[in-house]
């Protein structure tokens, strides 16, 4: 082995803690990119393949009742590749041993032919025998939640009549990846499931023999979705069509999309910033580290090594560190990425997972860190190689210092150690500022990932404690007169009840159109309330329509503007309504009206779609028992259970992702501060040893170095907060989908935690440096020049 | 009889350097009286620096005793040695070892801040003749001036002993003489026992006594009957 290579190895061994700290910073940067991009890529790919294999439909429409023959006509629409008609209805279930009322979407399986679209992925058992009225296949998550096995049975109220069913199989479907019950914010596999049964049996139960209530269409590749939707609407209107819609408005797809978008936002915002921060820090650290090699570089030149050979030597030195970092990062990133993909895969109940780890991402991640470290090294080497060897071998001339504000110093007479620290920091403003920025950035990535916990809590608070405060929502099978509210109030345990009216509409402004439900509410609600932008409950405007801020933003309207509302029920009129209020909320696109006004819009008397209720928790079980037997209710949403589900799923998923990012941010923060402290020690080691000889105690000399570290760490905090806030704002922006928005709320504790973690890293680094100071060889200082 | 500042008995120091044992000191018996000005001569590796480090409280002997006044340095712990250096010893190094970020006055204040009964930094700089340049940083001072700042820093605490390792080693003859003059002056004014290590034989003429080190032992000691002022020597 050549002597220079041996030097390389020995140097690495000698500096292993610092080299490892730098490698870990790089690893953290690399890992975040690989894990973020990898897990999102894998999930998006899995979904695409699942949709493809199981022929997930492109356009969907619900009707009251349309003859089966219409399917042929629909198939003739230009651009339509395949048509599937079916019966699908929501019904209340009665499951032995389950107190809360649960519901299921009953979906028909074609009679005596294969499914054409939304193919079931059978997980166990078999399909029902054609025409059998009792045999059903249920969705696998629902079966698992109830520990159902093949042969288990349950009851349900179909069209007002209680029936008993026997499970013969479990399945998954691309249509119900995200199985969300009406009025629920979160999938709850205990309380909402999918039940597939033979078409004649289900049609019979709902008086739909020879007819269908829902149609799904697969489009040709070059088809125009909008044209097909328009043609479908024309055909289905007279059969009570509620308006055809594309995947964007399909519940499961839309929510899945929002989730993937959030994951993507995290992978597109945080990892590149982590990577850049890591690269910057590595660049800065290695450049300082190599500046310390000045004498050795001079020596190498003196004995005849060329600048090129020396440059290569130090590039090799940093490449070893960079490669170790990149390899650790790639391994950890892949491992975390696969883990995260599995976690989300389980949550979505994908029947299979495709791991797609793009080699390009590895190249980018490793390339950026390696390049940054090499640039840092080259810069330092170039500075030294340019000097004549004789100059390089001697220590640099004593640095020129200036007395800043001598009056102030003589007035305050600060301790000389303070003067030393402050002058030292001011002497190299670029280095000081870059260290400051480095520490601030490590604080910023902590703040930028920690804030999401609080934001989710805030979202929960606004959604469940300030806006929708009801314990439960009862959704009627079909609209009922207002007097039905009295029946609800008379149910056992119901303390209060507020009616609502739900009107499916298309809302339009200019050329922007969205399919939403306008919810009619009484003017003075107390349970389900609407909030203004300061999150204060406001009175529902008596006229016009109130839009959620997200919807208003999409439609580009403000209070006072007109929006066109197209009814998807009754006479399908189009009316222009003034926007009379903008409402705050983080989930979904919402539109509200006064309930009297809503009924007037439909030209109906006082009708209600359901009721929000407050429940006496002591009589809850009794209420649930009665509700299960109530033929007029199709679905009962339990807000408390929703909240619990929300915490268990979204909050948990976000927590895991954020915890990973926070851990990596801690690695980066520690690596930076530790290296700063170590390099400062190397740079000032001689000075510090001299002071020890003069009789300064270990604590006193440590104080000089550590006060520099402390000053930088403290000064970096406010900058870190500002940068962290910007990072959070960037995430909110990337996070925003039509279904979810993240509130940009950073509670003081987020800043405090971020700072505490950075300060803790500084303290630990300080202790390590302190130990080094204790081990300084004093005699060496007297003997050597520098 | 004058008070004894230093006394060593059978002092040895052995370094283990890899597989090799280096016997830096092989039994040194030595005494120095209060206020004495001693010059220690000897070739490289003769053990003079090791000796100075041990009496200065920077290192511990392998065996033997070393006493400062009535205290045995060889029995002291790290903390006590630090306090010993802080309160009683002034060091002057070959390469000055000034703090570059502090002015001359502040470098001296560094020591007076922690000493028990120090003189004012200005006073110490006055003694070495640097009062006019006390607000200059090391980078703005010549080598000789920097060394005189180092001396001022060493004497500002009014030490009982002043230990100088090659104080003129990095200086030309003219500047070196100025530094030696300053050392003699403080030896008289504050009465510190002064030990000066040097390669430079010419310097011996300013001492009370000259100790010759060779091969880890004191080879010879002789008194200088006819002491000269610093200005009278040259090299």
C-alpha cells in the first residue's frame, strides 16, 4: 500500500468520531430522500397496478332506478370501453355482540356472468351461488374487524325488512380501498363494510328487479371524460340520475389520492431540504476540517507531491466519508421506505404491494452529498495548495483582530474569556454565519417536522370540538318530513337533535365546477356549527350560500359574488345564489344554506335528510339497540368513534412518518453541532492549552470554547424558528388537497422542542469536547510551534 | 540563609514511547533559593525541559520528590497543580503563546483576572517597557514585543517562580537582549526565582548560577562570580 493511502486510512481511524458524525449527517439526508420518494412511488405504483388489474372504472353514476336495457345504450356512447350496471344501497346492520349501529354498502355481483369492472379480489372463500338470497361476500377489513369467518352470519335491514346473511367469502375491491361511510371522516372497518351479493337477490330486496341503481363505465384511452359524463347525465336524468362523476369525485379514490398527495408532499418538501441542509453542513465541516491540515499539505508539497496528487488524496479522504454516509443512508432509507410502504399498504388494504425504489433517487441522493463534500474539500485544498510549501508548513500568521467598540469594553470590563470568544466569532464572520446557519437549519428541519403533530391536533379540535360537536349523526334512507325530528328526539338517550338537509348539486363559477352537497342547517345550530375564519361559530346567513374557504378558493369567489348551483335532484334547475359567508374548515369542500332556504330551493315543504344528535352516554347502548332496529335510518355516524379512528389512523400514520423525519433531523442537528465543537477545539487547541499552563482550570478554559458554542447555538434559534416556520408553510402549501388542508399552526412548544433538541445536541457535544479538553497535552504546547 | 524555593531529590522521569522507554531524567538533585536567577544549559534531549515541566507543575515525576517551598508537588493532584500554576508560577514560552484575539493589555488581564494579588496589567507592561503599545494585538507586535507581553503576563500575578523555556529562541540577538533585560528587571523587582532554559551559552553570564544538564542528569553547577547586565552580552 502506498504511504499516502496509509495516511488516508490512519487519518480516518484517528478522526473516526468526527468522520462518522459527518457520514451520519449525509446518511440522514440521503435516507430521507430515498424513503420519502420511495414509499410514495411504491404506493402510487401499487395503486396503479391494482386499478389496472382489477379494472377500476373511470366514470360513476347513481340513479333511482334505471332499466337494465339502458346498459346497451350507455355502451354505445363514444369513448366507452365497458359498462357495468348494478344495485348498490346502504343499509343498517345488526351484528351480534356489537353495540354501535354499523352499516354496509350492499353491492350486487352480476348474475351468471363475470364482473366487467371493479373486479373483486377474493381473499378467502368463494363467491355467492347465483340467486342465493343469504350468501354474501364481505370486505376483508370489515370481516377482520368483526373476526368474521367463512360461515359467520349477521343481520341487516334491507328496504325496511330485516334479513339474515351468511358469509361465504371475503374480498377486496379497488372501488373501496378507502371505505368511508356517509358523514364519517375516517374509514371505520367496524362500523362500515361492503357486502357483495347475487344481483337477483339484492335487486329483489330493493324492488329493482330488471333495473339498476348505479352504473360504472370504463373509458377508452383517448376518450373525453367530460363528454361521457355529459352524455350519461342526459340519459340518466329521467331515471333519477344524481349526476355522473369521474374518479376525482369517487370517494375512495379521492381520499386515497389526498393521502398519497400528503405523502408526496412530505417526500417532495422535507427530503430535498434535508438533503440540501446535510450537503451544506458536510461542505462546511469538511472544508474546515481540511483547513486544519494546512501543515501536512505544506509538508507533502515540500517533499515533492504535486498539487494534483494532494487534491486527489483529500478527495479520497472525503469520498470515503461520503460513501460510508451514502451507503448507510441508502440502506436505512430503503429499510424505512419499505416499512412505510407496508404501513400505508396495510392501512389501505392493498391486496399486494409493489416496491418501486427508483435507482435515479439513489443516484441523486448519493450524488448530491458526495458532490457537496468534494466541493467543500476542494475549496479548502485549493486555498492551501496555492501557498508555497514553506509558508504552508508554518502556522498561519496570527490573525488580525480588531477592537470593536473599545469604549463599551472598557466601560463594561467583561471577562477576558468573553472578549476572546466574541472577537473570535466576529473575526471570521463568514464562518460564524455559516455555523449559525448550519445550527439554525438543523433547528428548522426539527421545527418543520415537529409542527405537524400540533397541526393535526388543531385540526381535530376545530373539526370535532368546535364545528361538528354532535355525538352522532343519523342519516335517513330518504328525506322525511320535519316531524321526523320529533321521533329522533324521543329516542332513548337523545338529549338534543338538530335537523339537516343534504342537497347534491354542481356548483359553478366561471368554468370551474365542483360536485358537492349543500347542507341545509337551522340558523342557530349548537351541535353542528359553522365557523368563521377566526374559528368562532357564526349564525348561518338567512339567504344565499355559505362556502368553505377551500371551495371559495377553488371557485375564485368572495362574499357577494354569485355562484351557479345546479340541482342534481328534483327539477334539476340551475339557479344563481349569492355567496353570503366564507366558512373555515379543514376537511372536504363544504357548502351550507339555511335549512328553510334549502327546502325552498328544492320547492319542497320542510323536509330533512337526517339529524345530528347529542347523546346521554349512560343511555348510549339503549339508544344503539333501538337504532339498529330503525328501518328509516340507513347510516349512523358516531363522531366520537370517528375521532378515535382519526387518531388511530391518520394521526398515527403522520406520527410515524414525522417521527422518522424528526429522528433524522436530530441526527443532522447533532452531527452539525458536534463537528462545530470539535473543529473549534482543533483550531483553538493551542490557545486553550496555553491557558491551562497559565493556571486556568479545565472548567475555565472549557468555558471559553463552550461559550462560543453556546452563543452560536442560542443566536441560531430565532433564525431556526423563522426557517422552520417557512418550511411548515411550504408543507401546508404542498399538502393541500380538496379533501384535506393542514392548518399552519405552530404552537410555542414546537419551537421550544426544536430548540431544546438542538440545545441538547449542543450540550452533549460540549461534554464530549470538554472531555477532550481535559485530555489536552500541555507539554506538547510548549514544545511545538503550532 | 535564604529560603529554598525548589528542592528535588533523586528525580526521575521515564516516558514509555511505544516499545521504547525513554529515560528523560535519571536522578536529579537540585535546589534553588528564593530570588535566584538560574540559567539551565544542555543539549537537546538532556532533560532540561522535562525538568522545567515538572517543577512548573505541568508533569509529574516517575519517582523522586519535588518540593516547592514546603509543599511536595510530586504528591499533588491535577486540581492542586492547576492552582499551583495559577498562584505561584509564571511561564514564558519560546513561541510566546499569546492569545491572538486579545490585545497586549487583555492578554495580561487574562491572568490578572484569576490571580490572587495581581498587579494591574498596565503596571506589568510598564515593567517590560511596553506601556505605549498595550492596546495592540499580537499580530501588530514584533516578536520581541510579543515575548515581552508574555513576560508581563507571567509576572503580573507576582509569581514566586518564573520559568522560561528558550525565551530568546525565536528572536534575533538585539531583541533577545531586550527580553533578557526585562527578565532580569522583574527578577529584581518582584524577587521571583527565575529559571531560564537555553541553548545559548552566552546567556549564562547574566545568571547567579548555571546548571548544566546532560543525559538526564545535572552534569555540573557553577556560580557566576562576575554577573553581567543583559546589555553587556551578545551572540
